[in-house]
C-alpha cells in the first residue's frame, strides 16, 4: 500500500475476501468488540493508548500490594459481563454469591443494634425479598410497607416509555410515599452504587431499569459477584491472552490521532508512525475522545456527546496491621462511608488487613487532599469497626476517578447514541452509548456486542453463536 500504510495484521488480498477491522480503545467495550469480530473471522487490530488493557477497571502496583483503582462488582443479571468472564476463562476468579446477602451497618444506632441485612429467600419474585424487607431494622414498619408498594409501582413501569428519562427518580419515589429515610436506607443504598448518583439526580428510566432488572425480574438477579484477584488479572492478562488466541493484533501505548474515510469505502486509522487501512472501525473510547475522533457527518449532532456529563468515584484504601473486619464487605448508613470491601487476599497482602472504601457520587470529596480524607474517613471506620480502634494504620492512600462514569441525569437518554453512525463502517462502543444500562461493566460489554453485531452485518460475516447465545445481551 502507498503512503507508508499497511493492512491490519493478517489482512489478505482483496481476492481472498478477507475483511478487517480496527478497534480503538482497550477497555471492556473494545476487548468485547475485538473478540466478537475475531470470532467471526474478521482480522482485527486493537489499539489502546494506555500501557495496559482494562479501561477504568484496572490494577497497579503499590509496593508489594496489587491495588485495584476501584472496587467493581457485578450482579447475576449481568449476563453480558458473565459471558465476558467465561470468554476470557476468568469466571472462577470472580464468583457470585450463592444468594444475595448484604450486611448493612447503621452508625446512628447503638452498638450491638447496628447490623441489618438485605438478603433473598429461594422464593419467586417478589416474595424472595419479603422476609428480608419485613425484618429490615433500618426502616420503620410503615416505611417497609411503603417500600413494597413503591416496588410494585416500579415493576409496572414500561422501560420503553421515553418520558421516564425526563423525570428524576427522587421525585418519583417521593410521589410514591417514600420518606427521606427510606430513600437513604434502601433506594440510595443500592442506587448510588449502581447509578453513581443519588435518586434526585438520576433518570427515572435508568433507575427503573436497575431496580426492575436487579430486584424484580428473577429471584437470583441481584446476587453479587466480584473479583477475588486483581482486576488486571482479568481485564488485562486474561483478556490479552484471549485476544492473542483469537488472532487479534493488540497494541498498547498506541494512541490514535485520526480516523478518516477513504474513497474506496474503507477507513484509514493513523497512529504515530503508522497508517492502517481497514474495512471497519469501532470507536470504543470515552464520549469526549469519540467526539474528537469522529469524522464530519458521522453523527447528526456530535456536540451532544459533550453534553453527556460525568460523575466521579473516590476509593479510600486503608491497610491495618491486624484483621479488623470479619466479613467480605458491608454497606453503611449514618456516615459518609458507603461500601467497605476486604481486599487483603486479592492484593497479595501477607499480614494485617487491607480495606477499600468505595465512594460513589463523590463530587464533594474527589479533590480533597489525602490528609483531609484521612481525617474524615479513619474516625468513621473506628466508629463502624471496633477492631480498628487499637489497630495501627500501615498505609493510607486514595485513588480518584474524576470521570468514572457518565452522569445518569434526567434527559441523558436522548444524548446516548447507538452503535451505528451515519458513516458506513464506523461504529461506537462504550458504557455511555445507548445500551439501556447505566455506566457499568455490563453496559460496556453490551456496547461491544452491539458494535460488533452491527459491523458483522455490514461486513457480511456470520454472528458467532457463542457470543449471541445470550440474546438479551445483544
């Protein structure tokens, strides 16, 4: 080829009818799209600007610790992410609970009476949560009854109704008899962690999707899973091995500078020192990066991508010289602390205990100095966990993701584009695209599935059956 360009690895002559694709972005969306395309016989190059794969769900070294940038969990209803784990042969490293069980500690109550639990029974929906809700000590009897009525009303909402996206979840809850306490102790307990926003700042459409799918669709839908190894083991090492086995050319530290259409209908992707000509391109990057790389005319209103706001997540990491927490995780009320996870084993810590605090919707804390965050959160842990009061803190640090997710505000639905663009052969992927899900690992994988599906149809390639076996993820 002229001008120093060369095909994606393995691309054959036009006579052989081989088709090629370049996937830009090595997060979960990009990895999924690359695997799906390669599984269908497409020659794929995956280009990632960072020195690793995994996007915003990654690990790094801090001395002898292997640290996740943030605590990530998924639910049994996350069928696409579960497929992803199976595809990279990592499912056993991120197991699900046998049955939903969330310890909830309310700091406003006296010691000895602070623990409540949200768990399910082996009964059909909605009876599976009935006993747990009836005994939930953090709500009054009247509030528990009102929660049940609101849940039934929520179950009746039509997720295809576009007007849901124009309303906020908090106002809907208030209109359905939910007290401020019920919102704090139940709806936001779940919603903030999944939506990265409080109810008043969340689209009713996205919130209804979360609660209907997670709590009101199947008895086991909300069972929680999380990685028992560093995220980098899954999203970088195992993902890279799967990509290599599929024949994908994977390049890290390879930042794309431009994407342009060629006269013959193909595409040219430029990175420093190289121009790759290809049949299809998947942009699996953030909405701002997609805006910067989109060629003119690819979307009717590309500036809408810049209107999709972002929301931060703060993670506070504390290493103690002894064990201070007996359970793998818990959620908290009456304190700035939201969710606390034991990361000791996963990090490789050999003595003591390593706790990670996951703080969603962290607009007020995200830019505070480490010393202020330590002064804020260490005393709260001492109130929540008596064992910390005599323990020595051997390390304290924070990780900040200022643009961790898109903000699920009312009206965001009209801003999220689908996988197809107006430019033939150019597709979008990312948790921020129109998957119907909030910004989760599940949404990222689903977006990669959708982009690959659209590209395969255009390229005339068969859909790989093992990817599309779970039709709800397509």
